[in-house]
C-alpha cells in the first residue's frame, strides 16, 4: 500500500516520504480500514517535529515510534478481527488518536473499542475527518466548565480547527457567542453561529466594553492578564496554548487559590467520548466541519507546511481516495 513515512523528527520537506509499504493485518480485536480522507492538523505537526519536546514522552524519545504519521481518519472497514462484533465489513467509519494512529496511509488498523465509530449517512469522508482533532480539543476544554444556557462566551481564533469547533459547541449549548477572526472569514463565523464578530485585523477585542463568563482563546494569541478585565466576576479564561512563559500551566493553581476570575488549562483526554459525541452532532445536523483545502497524498509536504503557517481556516484534508 502507499503510505506517508518518516523515520526521524524534522521539517516536512526533510523527513516525509511517500512509499510502498506492507498493508497492516488486523489483530483479533481490530478492524482494517481503507482510509479515504485524513487531516494534517497541528497535533500532526507537533508529532512530526517532536516539538514541544514533552510530546516525545508519548511519540518516541529520540525518533518517532510510528513509521507512518497521522492522527485521524475517515474510511471504510475492509476486514474485521474475529473478536469484533461492533463493526461490519463495508461500514463507513471515522476516528482519532491524538498520540498517533498511522492514518496517513491507504490502510490502517485500530482496536474496535477505541475512538472509532460509524459516519452518519449524511456526512462525506472529508467532513468526517475534519470533525475529529479540533473538535476533540474544543470539546475537552468546554467539558471541564460549568457553563449555563445564555452565558456570554468569547472565542478568539474562531477560524481555526479548535476555534471553529468551539464556536459551534458553545452555540449548541445555547450560549451567546462572540467570535474573533480575520476579515475574510467574518461571514463564515456568523454562519457557524456567532452572535457578534470581531475582525482582529481592524479591531482589538480587549478594548471592548462587553463582559464574558468565558474567554476561550483557541489560537493562544492573547493572555489572562490581557483579558482579565473582560471577564465577569468568577469568569474563566482558557487557552489552547501555554501562553507567555508557559503561564497557563501555573495560573490555574494561582487563580484557584486566590478565587474569583480563573484560568483553566485542561489536559486533553478521552478521544472516544469526543468521537461518539461528534457522530451524534453530525447526524443531527448540529455541526459543520470547516475545510480550508484538500491536498493529494503526493503533496503531503506542502500540506504540512501550510498547516504550520498557522493560517488555515478550519481543517486541511489529505485525500487518499
Ligand atoms: N492544548 C492542546 O492540547 C492543543 C492541541 C492541538 C493544538 N493546540 C494549539 O492550539 C492552537 C490552535 O490550533 P488549531 O488547530 O485550531 O490551529 P489553526 O487551525 O492553525 O487555527 C489558528 C487560527 O487562528 C487564526 N489567527 C491567527 N492569528 C490570530 C489572531 N491574532 N487573532 C485571532 N485569530 C488568529 C488563524 O487564521 P489567520 O492567521 O488567517 O487569521 C487560524 O485560522 C495552535 O496554537 C495549536 O498549537 C493545542
């Protein structure tokens, strides 16, 4: 089968190779999937370069433990292990494992009880693949908060994979959402449910008079000190990035001890729960995957370089069909 491979950490143009390798054979508790679409996402970029170094505790200390990169997929079940009862050959499935799943290949295997489930009938492969990584992180951040219907939420970086998912997830919960993005995507942000938008290329949301129950910075371009005055009493600031001097790692403890306005920085977990809830939202028409562009597998290096620029809108698809 054709697969993207790499044997060292590094930049895409230096380490990625499209190769012919052995097709995997599913174990008795696994399914074999013909991958049709996968994304190149920020987690893939971290795993490719081995940075931040902390990631190497999971992905391989000196060199990547997996020959094939890729963390999410959408495809069709081609074979099942003899103990598998929850999937059938021909099922359309999607899923995620953010420590690596070797999904940048024509075929991959996954244990049937991991983060994999059926794709709803109304959803195509690209949209399914684009509903995994960013949605998982957004769901993880939001699931740690006690928010109520009607609460005011600001999402910074709402055009990204995490931000566009976060915007829709909070809107689904009945909150009033303000979204911050670039000029070209303001209409997109409104179409995803934003009640109010800020164009960060023209205005500074930190100078506004509105106050929020939650500020969710899904791009890590702000900080708690810069946003604190925008929070209501007991309001929460959460970011997907570590912030200046990795402050989002220690501010949760300091602000918890002090009381009042708080920072939270949840460690992502439970990919399976995220995938099952995304399948439900997709089936109900309550989530729209945002796709910036699609690359053929031969142009994987260009796909990584574009994602690393930090300028994608939503998700970047690798087409393996
Ligand atoms: N904590 C975790 O577990 C975790 C996991 C995955 C990713 N991350 C991090 O989370 C961040 C977001 O990930 P992602 O996949 O959503 O990234 P992404 O898709 O690259 O999203 C970033 C978005 O923010 C926009 N943007 C850039 N500068 C901005 C600014 N000053 N104000 C508002 N928007 C701005 C970008 O578009 P324009 O530049 O065109 O405006 C882009 O659409 C990344 O920094 C990533 O490393 C964290």
